[in-house]
């Protein structure tokens, strides 16, 4: 089975929108790692997209945007994704997200009832990642 995931450290966030109980984090350039079954090599791509939280509540102040993500966690019910987001991602239940950004002590911290990762356009190839 082939798999893809967003590598959060180094991904570029364009903006964060907060409107009532909906919070949207817009990736200008999300770094994607693609893995093919049976291959030791992986590939790196970039793509724009949005991480959409519904029934959401933001804790604290938002970091200044645009910014480069330094990593963090997304908790989806019983699963914790550290420094990555699986593609596709759509879930309801207990959602927590806590992300850091380069050059800032402020964190993007949100609790929500649902999350959806919506990628835009198509992925753009960057490089092959070969094992050492």
C-alpha cells in the first residue's frame, strides 16, 4: 500500500482563519513524504492545502502568520500524530492540535469536534529520499 503524509517541520503556513466555531489553517507549502510499498526509497513533494477544524475552540493567542511550522501534535481520538499528518485525514470525535512555529514562543492550540485535511491543486515533486 502506498502512503502519503505531511511532514510538519518545515511546512509553510500562510494564514489561520477563525470564524465562530470553525478554524482553518492554510498551508502555502506543505511538505509531503510519499512511500511506495516494497521500496526503500521515498519521495518528497510540496502542495497547498487546508487543515479545517469544526466545533473548534482556540486556546491562547495565535502566532504571527505567515510562518514555518517547527512541528507538533495532532490527536485524533486515540491516535497521536507527532510532526506529521496522514493523507487523507477526516475524522470526528476528540480532536486536539498543538503546533509550534519557528521564531515564536506562541503555539497554535485548538480543540475540535472534527478535522478535515483538504489538499489543493496537485503535488509538486522536490526530490528522492534514499536510505544511507
